[in-house]
C-alpha cells in the first residue's frame, strides 16, 4: 500500500510539474501589442533587419506590401532584391489567428507547398511593437526563431535603430544574429 501511495504521489507531483512548466512556457511567449489598426498598418514596410527564414536566404533588401481585403484578411506581397539586383516576389494572405485579435496573424503564401498542404504551410506573424504613427514595427514569431525590424522608410536614424533593437531584446530575441539591409549602393555590384 505504501508503494502504491508513493507511486501515486510521484505521478501527482510529475503532473503538477508538467502543468506548471506548460503554464510557464505560455507566459514566456513574446508579448504582442494587443491591437493593430490594420487600416493604418497597410501599405509598404521596409525590412531593416531580420532573423532570416529559409526563403529569404538570398535577400539583400526586402519589403512587404500589405492591403486590407474586403473579407477582413490582409493581402501580402513580399519583394526581395538579391545582391545581384534581381527582384523576387511572393504573394499571400494574412488572417487573424484569434477572431477579433489583430496582433497575431497567420500568413499563407500562394505557392506549391501551401497548395499541397493547405492549412499546414502557414507562418506566425506576431506584431510585438508599433512605433508612433505606425512608422516602425517589430514582428516575430512565438519561438523567437524569426524576427523582422520594419520601417516605412528604407533607412532610419541610429536612435530609431537602437529603439527597435531594444524592443526586440526585451522580448528575448537574439539580435546578435540579425541580418541587416544591404545599402542601395552595394546592390548589383
């Protein structure tokens, strides 16, 4: 009987620990801005720096164009310029992960992979910070593997750059591995 009680106690303790770890893992996710005015967010954003995704491996400069669709989703056009000056483009749609919450989106690009595995080939797009007047933003994903520092202009002041870096670091992102936008004068050379 004592062995049974000890086993039960161990299982119970392990269960509480597992629940505690699961709960603490949720609280460790990056904090989003809670609300994004998608009308203000639409338009062109320039990538200042990123923790790169595979499809961006050849990008020297990137920009994203967002447009609000009639169904409430967001049309996405990502453009990437290689160091040789060649442009590549991908289109897709961003949709709310949680109805009524505009700070966490799913992005699905229109490509062979998403057509092959609909519903599986989607990426997290979490808005972590928006600067005054929707001029800058920090976007990432919950496991902190991907990060984008964005601006309405291709270049920003050192103070703005430092502010965006600080916002990302406060959220636990490793900014030492950021890939920075290549200057215009170095494209195509």
